[in-house]
C-alpha cells in the first residue's frame, strides 16, 4: 500500500522511470493482427501500449478482436505468377487464378492454362 493514499499519475510515471520501466501509448494504430496456426485475431479499433522493462518490450492490446478460423489464404509468390503468365502467354490475373486452382503449383497451372 502506498502511504498517504493515491498517487498522482505523474508520480507513478516518475517512480516507474526510476525502476527502469518506460510505458507509452502507440498513436494512430489502425489494425493489429495476431495469427496462430488455426486462428486469426484482428483488432480494428484497439489501444496499444508499449512497456519497456530492462530492454524487453511488451505490447498490451486493449480491444475486441474479430476471430476467424479455418484455412489460411494461399500465398503465391509474384515470381510464380510471372513465370506462369509468361510460359502460358496469359495475363498475371489469369496466371494467379490458375495457380490458386492448382494449390500454387506452377507446372500444373501452366499445363491447365495451355490445355484449356
């Protein structure tokens, strides 16, 4: 318990600084995303505070997340899209679509586009 009752926020900040603890609110946060192997937590209206203790940063997120589960979106490298587009003589958009349909496999996408 703190003698004399409540402390002024400025006094709390000074005490934290003496202990080597720094804390600041991040301004302008638009979105925070946490991805796990099975879920995605998306905070679109969150308050984020960064606390540094002995050089180690901790991020505190305050807000209500939108939680999604299921399959991860297939990430297709631009190099694969360019390769498929060039070899099958199609647009990048058509190449991307074919790669998505072929689970990201360039050879299968090229064959699909050239035979269809």
